[in-house]
C-alpha cells in the first residue's frame, strides 16, 4: 500500500516557514509517498501558493477559518483530524509550533507519535535522537494505523521550489473550542537572518558577561551576515532573550558555519549544534568541552579576538 | 477542594554520562543515579508556589512506572507535595498510556490544573502533556515560563521560537513547563523524614482500565556519530585563514 503523507504547514499568516520545506524532504524519504500540505489560516491563499511550489508536493489543502489567526493547538488539531482519514503519516516540524500541535493530534487519533525524526528507513521505521542526542533510537510502527511525527529540521535540507501543485479548498466543519485564547506575542524585532535558517551563526555564552557584552557579537554578525544565538547560561543570566537560545531546549540548528564564543559546551548546547557543517570555538579555557566538537579552536580572550576578527574580515 | 495534579517521571540523572549498551538493546541504567525529570521538578515547584500563594489547597504528585519510582515520589513529597499516586507499570510506558492513566487520575481527583514537564530527558518525546490535554478535551499551554492564575483562567507565557507568547486558558487545563519558569527548592532533611508519613497510594494500570499497549517497537539503540577531531589556531588571522581555506568566508 502506498503511503500518503499529510504535512501541517507552519506559517505566520503570510509566509511559509522553511521548516515545512524540510518536512517535505523528510516525507520524500518514504518511498512512493504522496505528499499533501494542509494550510490552516484565516486566509490561506498566500501561504498555499508558497507551499504549492515545493518540489515533491502533490496537493495543497486550504482550511480557512476566522479562528485560525494564531496557531492554537487546541483549535487547529480538530481541523487537521477532520482531514486525516486517508493519510498514513501526519507530519509537522519539530519546532515549538509542531511539537505543541502534533502531539495533540496524536492524542486525538490515539496514534503513536515519533518525535524528532532524523531519518526514515522505511514507511514504518524511523530514527530519532534520545537522551539529548547521546543515543540514536530506531523505532518501528506496526504498519496498521496512522503514525504522527515531528521532523527534526536540522536533519533535512529544504525541498526545492519551482513546482506547481494544485491548491484546493477543504470544507471542514467541526466545532472549535474557545477555551484557549491568544493574548500576545513579544519578539525582539531583528533585521538579522533568522537563527533557524541562517547559513552563519555566531553564539555567545556567559563569558560575554552582560547584554552589553553581546554587542561585539551583533557587530561582527552584521558584518558577516550572520544570525546571533546564545547559550542557555547566557539566556538564564538575562544577556539575551529566550528566542536566541541554541541547544536541546532551545533551537536545534544546522548552519554551514557556527561560531561559539565564550561557550563552554554543555551537552545540552552541543545537541543543538551537532549538525553544523563547521564549528568554530573561541574560549579562554583550553579544556572547555566545546573544543572536543570544534573543527577549529582558538584559545584566548574573546574581547580581544572578536573585534580583531571584525577588523580583519 | 482546589487541587493541582503534577505528573513526574523517574529518569537517569541529567549529570550521568549516557552509554549505549554494546548489544544495542538500551542504555546502561544499572548502578546509575536516577532522579525526578528536571522539567517535572519545575512543574512540582510551580504547583507548590501556587499553593503557597493560596491558589490551591492540595498538590498531588503522580507517576506511571515500576516500583522504583516510589523513591522519586518520596522526594516529591519531601519537596512539599501533599500526597502521591503511583500507577505501577513495568516495561515501556508510551506517552499515550501515561496520558490515559493520568486521565483516570484526573477523573478521580478533579484537579483545577495539571502541570507536567515539557519533556522527559530520557526519551525526549515531549508528548504526554499535549496528549493528555487532547484526551481530556481541555486547553494546553506548553513551554510555560510564567503562570498567573485568576478565577477560572490561567494566563500563561510560553517560550516559543518567535519569542514569548501569552495565552489565556480556561481551567481546568494542562500546562507543561520550560526551564525558566522557576528554580526548584532543595529538599531539607526534616522534610525527608516528614515525607515518609505522607500518603502514597499504589494503583495499577489494569485497575484504572488502561491497557499497556506499545505502538512503537524499540528496534535498536546506537551511539551518535562522533565528529572528527578539529584543529587549533593561534589567533584571529589564522582563524580567518582556516575559514577561507574551507570556503566559508
């Protein structure tokens, strides 16, 4: 029996998140899979048009409802369930959006969820990291019934564009709960590249000493066109906002170049960067664990080294 | 009575270096320190603080797992939980089974709030809270970094990829905790003594009418691939040279 995969699109109402294109690549790992993307939105057209361009997608379904303005799991899940019937696999990204939503979908279906899929061996066999990436587990579903999954976006390239899948409107009439209400979202506006998709990322740790100290990283990042991240310790200390946190409990990223500045390299941080193509570590402690994973290590005072790099670039 | 139910899980302590067994059947847990999952400890701390502020009258801590879990329940009682429920289960307990068991406890105890960690640091599934909220047909607020209770509602600040999101959820609801919600208290020796006298009830999955189904077979555990050893450079100029050689600048 051929597999039919439903991917729940992540978007902000106007723009499709790159995580969705990575889910498409993951789904293509299921041989012969027919891939459908569902866009839940108030008005889905703009996002659906972007989804339809992704290579490998056979159809885009739009589910429009005035209640879909924010991705509330309790509101979106029943709408996805209403469409889930014909599908063997239901996937979403392993971002805070997808982790929140997909497990609610799995719960409603009574289906198993494979979290953080990093590889697909067969339609029923999946690999995923456990113990903060210190072990890789292969799991197998029975093959009868649906499987829900979240896709570890750092493990997959984004699917290419240029295609033109048909876009359809799906009529979904289910009662939606009103018990969960969006109030606000506060995010520091930044003109820098998005941390999760940037090709270059510079991250700072507690050694930066203060929010003020982070300024040397912002300055270098702007010169390199890089995104800026932070270790958990730096976020806990209030030097950087939570959305900048890289690691097991923050963002898991896979840039071409990752520069860890004044970060000792706790396991939970390393989990978030192990898919980076090249890791550079700058730290005054030559014994710091970050050097064990770094491709290029530089021992020294970051407050001298960072401005010097900026001058020389 | 206004109750908060807190779900906890016994896991390998976060300081333990994880080793995969040579036969690929699991990770080494013999003689390894076990603890309350750190996110669940934060969940319990938050419940205790809500009770201390007068927002609840009783904190119940519950777990689903083997007999050894009672150690972690006792620790939770020593932290300040009023009573503990142990749902006895050996072998793999998938999130759906844990959530079904917790739902049965909810029906018995009628809590106004259920707080769980956002994920366990062993299997890293991150599902139980959301699955429970789905089965219960109640709101979920995951990755909480701030919880404010008012009559009938919780205002929850969530750590999401975009920044901080605030939701209002009607009670009862399920909330899962992120790291910055609070710093759990240390357990004091007299509290450990007192905890021995607090009620700890043992139940079974079958008594709750929950089947211990395993829908995902654990095929193989492997150590992660190691990165190749890198090089050291002596200054900024050498670093830039090395990056240029790799075509990264």
